[in-house]
C-alpha cells in the first residue's frame, strides 16, 4: 500500500514538473572579500583602526565612528552575502532614553546607502540593577529584548571599562543575504552611541568587528 502511494506521488511529480523544470536553481558562490585583520590588510577600507581584542586583531574599536568597505568590479551576481563577527564592548545602554544622557545606543549597517540593520544593543551588568532592554535581533525602536539576545558568546572580557570582567564584551554573528546586482558594493557600519556623563566615552562603550566576508552568489 505504501509503495503504491510513493509510486503515485512520483508519477504525479513527473507529470506536473517533468524531469527538468522542478530542479532548484543552482547557486554559484564566489568569495570576493575576506579579512580577519590579522595581517593588517586594510585594502578597500576607509577606516584603518585595528586593535587587539581577545588575542586577535579586530577592526575598531569605534565610538561615534565606523568604517566603509567599497568593492568594485564584482563579477555578475544576483545576491550578496555579508557576514562578520560583531563585538559589543563594555556598557551599552540599549533602548534606554534618559534625556539624551546615555541612550539609546544605536548600531547601524548600511548597504549602498540603505539601512539593513538599525538596532540597539544592551551590555549592562544587570544582576542587581535595572536591566535596560535592547532591540536586537530586531530593529529599533519597536522591540524590547533582554540584553545579549541573539548573542553567541556572552563571557568575553570587556575592551576598556569592563576589561577585567567576563561578560564585558558580547559576540554576535551577523549574516545577511540581500538582492544585489550592481558591480560595486558599499558596506558601511557605524554607531550613534550616547554617553554624555563619562569621559572618554569610548572606554564606556564601543564596538569592533572581525572575520568580515563578502560572497557574491549567482543563480541559474
Ligand atoms: Ca582577527
Ligand atoms: Ca550609552
């Protein structure tokens, strides 16, 4: 009985689709940029600030700053995949709004001038105090998630003010696949961090990235 059912499905599949028209499109992937920053390679980057964090070279750290990556002469493609490690360092305040004193702490990724991520992160140590929520993994300002939501490592040391504290930095794996056909790509990552009552603010909250990879994908 079971074999009869399977045979019927196979027959219907062949009648409906034929043997060629139901094939899923083939993907051809090509890595067009890859950088772990360990060699100091700053080709195609607008901001060349490289630091050591957690025994690896990273791009950053940044506060009210960021970087731009410009790639030209990309082979013909339909999609672009962008992936990198995003480190959120020290005491970000997430969605908190305190009359412009310390939040919200916004991080943004733009591609060709359009925002693809516009969110907040919260990295407060909140065991005994008020715990400021963050928007990530969604966009700001429509969501209140717990601090470190969506993170893959929450036990890293801080970069500056929380340098000696486990949980002082948090690692997020960012991966976006977008429709894109232009032969050039402009990737921009930046922040709008607010911290008016601590100096230097970059010691209180900053970010960096590592293992930046851009892959072009063509479908046929
Ligand atoms: Ca590195
Ligand atoms: Ca802040």
